[in-house]
């Protein structure tokens, strides 16, 4: 692995973790779509600020972009408050408006402006190592890594220091307000943080993929834990995993690094969705299969109980007859009988007929009454 | 002690130019249990939110313990409607109860050992100490309600505002909550609770506010809980009216009426 590869991956990790942390709160606040809106509309701030300072690395760009991000949130909320449109429609109306102005400006002044539309949309993390930060003739590493590192630090600091306020206003904004923690203030401060993060990340991975890195890792983490601190740590970790695996995927198939990172974030989520211990799809299928088997076991016990001692008991209470009477497939019938035997509800006699154990009788009676 | 715990004068609240509270005047007696009753959409939640400064009134004045809400804030506890939060939020019972201590901590400071022991005490009072580390999504409706009550108790307030604290609870939880409310009253605290089951108002509460956009009546249950007032509030179709209105004062002195077993069993709950 070359030094450049190393630098790219370091930046990718820092970008992914920076995105995942505020992303976790976006998911919990049910504002995932807002990340999409912000990551697009900040482009307008960047373009306008660029016209003023004519330097793509100027810090004013970040400030202007963050301001447009917050403006987006405010406009969406104002539009929603008119009650003429729903919130998702408000989001879909506001950000394309701001984004389109930015795209028009870039394309119109493309000649004189060194802002490349492709780079804006998809980022250029591969070139990040070539833009160095030099101080007094010393090479301090990629400029992007410094900027994103600072943003990561800011995110960490904000979340650690205001953890309690963020948590309260996310869980119960009403109580937060009643206790004197202005949830509106927390909301806008948090959205500023999201905007600043989006600006920084956008330089590396472009405006479209910021969303994937903000939402997919926390959404996966949400399936894996029900403790907030762990959710934050897992979000960051899954983001980092997506970044590194995405980098190597891109290397392997010679494709866009940013695109591969976002794809891996999606794959991470998919894996969590399928295999999460409690809330995963597979766990759910297993649970339902077990419940079905358990229920069938009780049904079997009730069936045997009903025919017990009757004239046709020997004929009815056989595995082969269950198929007919309980409409079970032969396979399933055998499975249920085995399950019921394992649970000690049923025993089979010498002639293959089934009879209830004391426990089985008790269960069957109990379930019939309730 | 102040003459009134909560004083509301000419309160009007409108959402999008539609008044949901219209010129409401109200005095809440300190040291009493007061029920707010009225049909759905009557503005009960809005009234509580207005007292807490969560919605801004179009007109009117509100004093809590003789001061503005901001000044009285540290002495007011709030139990929101259970459905107003996301119970899938990744947090534990103890953590939710600890939120009640946030007000006294102020910005940035985190709850410590002292707050934690207070939270555990509050959980004990509502019989939920065994659930401290339980994930909140695993709670039944009644348990959620008790957690919210515990969260209000840690605030150690003098005025408690509760929005439907009995909503979706089983008989046992209802008793437990009533016991806690009575304990608060014994300490001289004031409780105002939105309450839906009219038949239990005379048994549980001292005073009642009957509300439907306007304040229809307020005062001691025995005086205001009349068939006529309830008819005005509920528009003629009063649920459980028989044996409640009119007989209110009698019901307060006699032992509580037998609880309807059908009604109770309809809401089973594992605790
Ligand atoms: N945020 C809101 N925006 C618009 N209308 C609202 C809002 N909250 C409540 N309302 C309306 O105000 C009226 C009173 O609501 P609420 O105070 O919740 O009644 P209650 O608690 O007595 O059922 C209802 O008609 C409700 O639809
Ligand atoms: Mg209500």
C-alpha cells in the first residue's frame, strides 16, 4: 500500500466518521431527508462565497455553505408551517431550488470559475493527497485531512459536551422546552453542525454521497443496539468500515472511490438488516418459524387431548393422520411431533400412536381455556 | 403559600387563526388534585402546554405560583401525553427518569451518582425499580406511564402538570398512580391532570375544570361536576354520565364505586 493510498483511506475514514455521528441524530430525529437537502443546497453557499473570495480553499466557503444549510432548514420549516405542503414535499421543493441556482451559476461561469461540476457532485477524494497543507515550507499532509479532522473534532466535542441536551430534545422536545433547554436553539445549532460536516465531506465525496455516509451507518447501528452511546460508536465504526472497504473495492474494480464507499455503506446496512441479532430479517424469520412450531405443538396436544380415550383414539392420534386432520404437510407434521416430544408434551406408544404426557395435558387444557 | 397555584386570565390560543382555547379563566387551588375534563379536541393538552409556555397564546396571562412560568420553572413538573414521544428511542428506563433531573442540572452538566439515586427512588415509588435497565421499547403502556410519572417525581416540584396519566393503564397501575398523586397532595403539592374517565373523577380528584374550547366550569368536583355542565361540554352525549354527575359529592364520602370488571379486563397488561 502506497503512502497516497494510506492518506486517501485516512481521509475516507475521517469523512465517514464525521458524517455518521450527526447522522445518528438525524436518523433518531426522523430527519434523514434533511441531510439530502442540506448536502445539495450548501453548493449555493460555496459558489456564492467563491465568487467573492475566488479561492476554493478559503474558510469563508465553509461559513457560507453552513449558512445555506441552515437557511435550507429554515425555509423547509417555514414552507411546512404554511400547511400548504407536507414536510417531505417542502424538502423536495426547497433544496432543488437552491441547488439549481448553484448549478446554473457554475455552468454559466465555468470558464472563469475553477469549480468543476463533476467534482462537486461526486467529490475527488482520489486527488485529495495532491492538495497539501504547507506551513513554513513544511509539508503537513493533505489539506482535506486537516479540514475534515477539525470537523470531526468539532462533531465529537459538540456531541460529548451537549450529549444530554441533544438526547433530551431528540427524545422529548416538549420536556426539553419545559425544563428551559430551548429545543429550537439545539435544533438549529445541530443543523449547523450537519451543514458544516456536509461541506467538509462534500469536498471529498461529493454532494450526492454525503447522504449515504450520514444515514446508512446509523441506520445499520440502530438495528444492532438499543443504547444511544453504543449506537453512536457503532455508527462511527460502521462508517469507517464502509470507507476502507469502499476504497479497496474501488481499487479492485477500478471505479470511483466515493461511489464505492457509498455502495459499501449500503451493503453494511443490508447486512445489518438481514443479520442483526434481534431485529434482523433472518432473526425475524427464525422467530416466526419457532413461534409457528410452538403453536403447532400446542395444537397437536389439544388434538390428542380431544381424541384421548375416544373409540378411534388409536387411529386419530398417529402422525399420519395429523396431515389430514390438521392440514399439515407430512414434513411439517413430523417436525411438530419431534418438537412436541422434545418439549415433553407428547410421547409415542409402541404402535406409533401419540399420547399426552402430564405436562402436555396441562398445557393443552391451559391453552384451551385462554 | 400563594393563594392560587396556577392562575389563568383571558387565555386565548389559536392554531392558524382557529381558536382552540377561547377566553379561558382559571384558578387552581394549591395542595389539591384537579382534573381537566372535556371531549377530544377540547383544548386540554393545549391548556397544559400554554401553562408550560410550550405554545404561545394569542392573548391572556398565566401565573404559576404567583410568578411567570419562566420564574417558577424549577418548581413545575410535566408529564406529557404518553404518545408524544418515540418509545423506540434507544435508551433505558433509568435514563428517561434521569431526564427529570436535567432541569436542576442546567446546561452541559451531566447527572451523577446523586441524580441516579434520586431517579432510583422515584422508580421505587412507582414500583418500577426492577425495570431500571430495561429498554423503553419493551414496556407496556402502563409501565411507560409510570416511567413518565417517576420522571416527574425526580423533579421534586410543587406543581405537577400531567396529560392523561391514566391513559392505557390497567387497574393495578391506576391504583398505583392514584396513590402517588395522593402522596403528593399530602405533601402540599398541586396536581393538575387531564383525565378521560369521567366516572372516576369524583373518586380521584378534589377539583375539576370542565373544558371545551371555553371553560365551562371549574371548582370543587361536588359543585361543578353536574349533569348540566357535562352536557354542555360533551354536547349532550355524555359517556358514563349515570351515577356520576349530581351524585358527585355523595360519591366522594362513600367508598369508591365497584370497578367495572369488563372494562378492566379489556386492557390486560403484564407487569
Ligand atoms: N400543533 C397544532 N397545530 C394545529 N392544530 C392543533 C395543534 N395541536 C392541536 N391542534 C388542534 O387543537 C385542538 C385542541 O387540541 P388538544 O389541545 O390536543 O385537545 P385535547 O387534548 O383536549 O384532545 C384540536 O382540534 C387539535 O386538532
Ligand atoms: Mg390531549
